[in-house]
């Protein structure tokens, strides 16, 4: 193992640089993923609002509010009509939830955004985003900050945990001196 020590020492700076680049690239993609997620979230919100507006128009034409129409549908004997009433209420709830998520993400600071993102994460939208995600080189302040954080995190992990372990292995794994018999 002592043979590995010079190789490790020579390659340590190269490993350090490679890990810095990997950390920057990896963490900067978080910013890009959140941006693409936000775009999909906005699309879902627009569609849910469109559907809600259609339900509100139907209620208005019937001389009722949406809530009154949904309540009337809920007491109907026909399960299909009951389902439509439930869909109206669910659509209204969905619009509220998506609106709150979008506003929270758009108004979050660079430092808050990852936590706000996780708190308001919609699994269906996240899976959809993952399926079409396109890595990019973000040139925003947020992307650059996340890249720097990635460099720091990777360096702390490498120099704080991995490098000392490898050094210890390189130092302690050589041939041990034989004990003298008395």
C-alpha cells in the first residue's frame, strides 16, 4: 500500500479539481430543474384555471355559484353527476394549491428556494419534469451560487471524510515491522 501513497499524492490535486467541477455541475442543475419544474407548474395552473373557469361559467348560467352547483350535484342520485360535483370542488382546490405553490416559489429568495421547492413539491409535476429535464449551464446568479455551494459541499466531503481515510489507508497498510522476541 505504500506504493499507492506517491500515486495518491500526485493525483490528489487532479481528483480535487475533478470533484470541484462535478460538484459545480451537479448542484447548478438544481437551479435548472427548479426552473423547468416552475414552468411545468405554471402550465398545470393555467390548465386548472381554464377548467375552473368553465365550471364557473356553467354555474353562472344556472344562476348559482360554483359551490352551490357542486353541492347540488353532490345530492344527485346519479353517481356520474355526483362525480362531476366532486370534480368541480377538486378543481377549485387544485387551483388554490397550485397558485400557492407557484407564488411561494416565485417569491422565494435564492437561499429559501430549495426549501420552499421541497415544501411545495408536487410529485406528479416533479416526475413529469424529470421525464423531460434538459441539463443546462445556468448563467443566473442563482445557478452560480448553487454551483459554488456544490464545490464547497464536495470539497468538504472529500477533504473532510474521504481524503483522510485514504491517507490513513496509505500510511497504515504497508508491511509492519516484525516484533523482536525477547
